[in-house]
């Protein structure tokens, strides 16, 4: 799979446009994530860009650093601390850190994408794909008129590849708007790629996939583990 650098840049622009008219009251209102306002989601997206820029810049120098020196507690405290800012503060900060992340990545050569990072024991290419997922999944959570139906086919297929470990053994996913199937179990779940991806991500699909829908397992680790099967049958 090609590295989705351009898709991340396009996602940043889509995100900017989607939140361009939000008021302070709308930012303070609940998001679709339980317990989080839109401000919490925006703070997370912004600080995720900052943390990924830090990890990426160090990786390009051959250095391994944690995304957060203080771990999960630091991450959570930053999100909570920034969540109550005004809409304009959120927009300005998101623009700044998204641009900084893109600037770091613009310095990478083809050989650099395999550089290891300490974050989730992955590589620099994995950081790009993680940012891609963060943007499009949390755009849905912001409840600003963006749903899984806006997910491009390439992103939907990638999200399914990543989230497939959540599916219990014994099931197959079959795409109805394309040629792909995932896994090899006897019980079939079918739907459009963006609906299958949304369901696996725990978000509300535009149309609920057809078939027996099991309880999903936990969110998978990074990087993507070996898949049981992924075919173009």
C-alpha cells in the first residue's frame, strides 16, 4: 500500500473546512464520543499532530523518544487542559501543529519511512497511517456533518485491514461495492467498505452491514499485526 502522505494533507484541509464555522458554544457541546466535548476531540487531534511531529523529527535524526514523556497521564492532562479553549484558539492551534507535522514529513526521503519509532514499536510510515486514521475517524466523532460515507475507498480498506483483529474467528467480511473480502470464516458479514469500516471502528455506519454482527474485540495494537487473510477474491 502506498504511503498516504497526500491523503493526510488533504484530510487536514478537510478538517479545517469542517470546523471553520464552529462557534464557542458548539465547541463546548458534546461530541459523539461519550464524555468528550468537541473541544476534547479537537484538543486530541491537535496534540496528536504535535506529538507525532516530535516523534517523527527525532526519528529522522535516528533518535527514539516517547510521544509523551509522562505517558498516558500527560496525554490526558493536555487534552483536558486544552479542551475548554475558544473555537478560534482550537482552529489556530490545529493549523499550526498540522502544518508543523507536514513540514517534518516533507524532509523525509524514501529510505526514511522504515526508520523505527518507539511509539507503538512501529516505524515512521506507521505514524503517517496512524495520523490518517486519527483525522478521518475523529472527523466523524466531531459531529460536524462528516460521516463514514465521506471515507474514501482506499481509507476504508485500510481501516478494515487495521481493525480486522477486532473481528472474532469464524467470520468473513465481504465488500459489496468492490472486490475485496477479509478473513475466511463461514459466517459472512457484507456491506459497503465504508460501512464495514465504520462498524469495525465502533462508529455508526450509514447502512448497517448485513449478517450476524458479533461483539467486537478490543482495539488492535500498533503496528498492524499479520492478518488472517485479506484477498481480492
